[in-house]
């Protein structure tokens, strides 16, 4: 089996240890995430694994012919080819093998003495080409490019025409087409929309594709839902060390939460001890009678291994300034339309009423008009058809990547934030900045030197501190890590106003949205429920559409089955009923989990009792033997009852599916 293995790898930049005795083994079956705070060394470790950076010490073992493909966060630009040709360049190995095949064919014509060797190699090459689906590469290229959001009309376009985000999609397509043994993905979802992220989830989960991805992968992502659906183990970098955790990302977070509680408790205890030692030294260091004791305590302080608490572990929570009062109707849209060329309508005859307190997510593929609608409603775009009216007392706060780029000036980040903070939050300004990834001396950076991502984070934080009652947010989670997303989500959940937003982070959407506005091919629909309800409805519609096609083909027997499916399909239920069923399902699954733990406990107890019963000192003693037999009977009865309850719960669960 192909693998890459590192043992006791260490790397330092200056006096800072990035990696300390790190060991990791990646094979074709690996499905792992790499976690850690920003700046902890995730990207550095990825580059070490890829062979781009060489460690200071340690061993790197890579099995012969193991192929490793690495996708960085950004910085890849393609030139000189069409999109289709650039994607096809991922098959360079295939072209080399084909050239070798032709050379062997030419050699065989001359009837050489090593014919058997050549024929054997000829067969090997054919098998390798078949394995990499060389003869179906055009279909593979089409499948992956379409899955990542490109249109067929894009295939003939020059790669220079694509923006930075689409350049990274091209790079992602190429590493997937390379079909490596080990795939290293550093923030692959940063430039993808929801549909492309869902496609990538399926590709990595080996769903129904022309070519499934059988290799192993290690990925970094700030999308919790994406991680939960793709990985079954997590490696965390913490203070230079690497620790593995079994299970998906949510399970890792639960385990880590318990560890962090212990770390914080030890930190608090150590800080108290440090304070006492420092107080003693300060009070008695200058007194001759106590000088020796003070020096002893100073030595204790100097030798103490300090527990450090990274910024991302500090619990930060803030609330919005109270949302100003507004009328019940917040936005009233009437026949909104938008076209850029006079022919294709991005938005057409969109009419919608948004009421106070609603949290609308706008769904749709790239180019469906999501950002265009937000720009119109925020007042950034005034060239459109139709009209909209703001409700009484409505005050808009608008966030977009474009607006963030307008941040400039010589003031520091901290100064600019303190100027806009409500008075009660000024003392917490540094904590707020830390929650949005401005830590340490970063807060003293001038606004003029900030990167695009830094400006975006600062613009979002400044907006959240303004007294508004309608938030219009275009991709607010871009450039945020998971901790910062949690801080933002907590603040938005407590927000007393109305929210209209676009996001490609499914976990964020599911936690926040109460209604969905779908934009599709110049049309729009409102779904009066959360995002899961929306997905269920869409899935149900797709199922009905497929069934309708089957009916038209004359499958009369299937028609009865279709009707029964329609009756049971939760996508056809009301939002309230669907929500109730999901609630029941969660409770049932929790009860089942508890019950299975009890069953496992009973089985372990029986194993121990049977083992004890087989001991001579027990079975030769009538009283002891009788007592254990009675215990076995009791446990067996409990186990039987538990299995009956489990069967009932399973029946109930099946009825809710």
C-alpha cells in the first residue's frame, strides 16, 4: 500500500519551534483533517509532507512510486492554454506512458532479442493506463470541471480569462484528475460555492462518480460541515506537537473541549501560584532576613514550565448594540429585475416581503444573482427595474468584500475600532479583534498595509458594532477560522434585527437561516423553513421528477410505489411537521446510542461472570457458583429486555425515515 510516513520531524523558524517531534503516517485509506489555530503551522506541515520544505530533523519515508499531490491556499496562476487543455495536462504521466508504448511498438517491429521483456512492459503500461482511466480522460475532465462549477462553454476559454478564485478551482481540478495516492488540500473550499463544495464532498466520500477517489487525503478547512462529512480522523497541531483524534470533526471538538477545560484549570492554578511567588519576591526580596527565601522562589519561577493559552482558546462573546425599533415590514420588493446585456435576466420580476426578525439566506449557483440582489437592496446598485421600499425605522448595515477594500488610512486597526466601538465595548476591543484573528502586535498595523482578507475581517467587525436593524451580508464567513465563525454566529443568533445573507458555509447557514430565497435561471421561490427543509423539498422534487419520467415510459407498476413514496417523503410534509420529525429522530438516535452502550455494558458483565464461573475455586464452591449463576440470569434478563426496547426504537426510527 502506498504511504508517506514522518517520524520525529522538527522544524523551527528562528527561535520559534513550529514542529516538535511530529510523527504521522498517511496511506491510501487516510481520510483526515488537520486542525489548529491560525499560525500554528498547518500550512508548514502540509509543505513538509509534500516535500516542498525540508525539516531540520526527523525521518521522511515515502514508498516507491507513491504520488503526492498538494493544493496550496492561493497563488496559483495558469497561462497559455484553454481550460480543457490545462485540465488535460494533469494526465502528463499518461502521455509519457503512451510515448513509451509507441517506442516499444517500434522496437518490436525490428524483432529484437528481448521481445519477451518488451511485451511484458507493453502489458504493464496497458494495465497502468487502464487503471488511470486514460482512455476515458475526456469524460473525467468534463465531470470534474462541471462539478467544480465551470460551464461547458468555459472549456474553450483561455485560462488567463479566469479570476483568482477560478484559477484555484482549475488547480483543484488538476490535483483531483492526477488521481494521487495521497492528496494534500489546504483550504480547498475557500473559493467554492455551496454546490461545488457539495460536489467535492461527494467526490471525496466515494459517491457515484465516473471515477471515485480511492486515495488518502489530509485537508485543512474552516468549514465544519464539510469536515464532518468527509473525514474520520483529525490531527491537531498545538504548540508544535501533533496529536491524532479518531472520528469526525465534531467528535474531535467534543474531545478537545474536555481537554481544554483541564488545560484552562491548570492554567488558572499556575497563574495563582505565580502570583503568590511574585508577591513574596516583591515584598521580601529586599529584606536580609527573607532574601534567601525570595531567591529560592525566584529560582522556582525561572524553572517553571509556563502553560500558555493560545488566543483561539480564550472564550470571547459579545452582543450587538440593541437593534433600533423598526416596523413589522422591513423590506417590500416589487418586480425587481436586472440584466447586464439586455437579453439574459439575472433577476426578473422578483417580488418579496421580508418581515422583522427573519433570517433569509439566498441560495443559488454562481451567477444566479445572489450578490446582485444584495447590492441592489443595499443601495450599491441603482441600475435595475422595479422598486423596493424600506420599512419604518429600518437602518441597513451592509457587508461585502468590495466594501472591505475601501478601508484605508494611517490609523492602526485598534484605533479605528475603538473610534467606532460603543463605550461599554471599548475595554474589550482587543478581545474582539483577537476573535477576528487580529492578535498580538497585529492590532497596531496601519489600515493601509492590510491584506484583502484582513480588511474583510475588520470591515465585518466594525459593521457588527453599529446600531442597525437590517444586516445584509455577502459571504461574511470568508477569511474567518472556525473559532471566529462561532463568535460571529453567536452574535448573529442574538441579534435583535433582521438578516439577509449569502454564504457557502453550510453549517453556518443551517445554524442561522429561518427562510430560504432560491434564485434560479431568472426565477425565484421562497421556502418557509430552514435550510434543511429547503434541501428536503428540493430532493423530493427531484425524486418526483425522476418518477414522472418513469411513469411516462409506461412503468405502471412503479406508479403505485411512487405514490407511496410521495406520501412518506418528508420533503412533502409541512415545515412544522418536518421539523417535528427531525426532533423526534434526534431524540430516538440519542436513546439508541444510550441503549447500545447499556447493551455493550451488559455483554461485558456477562463475559466477566462467565469467566469467573469457569475458575476452579468458583465452580467447585456451590455457594459461589450459585451466586454467579443468579447474577448471570439477572443480567441476561436485562439484556433481553434491552434488545426488545432496541427493536421498538428501530421500528420507530424506520417509520420516521
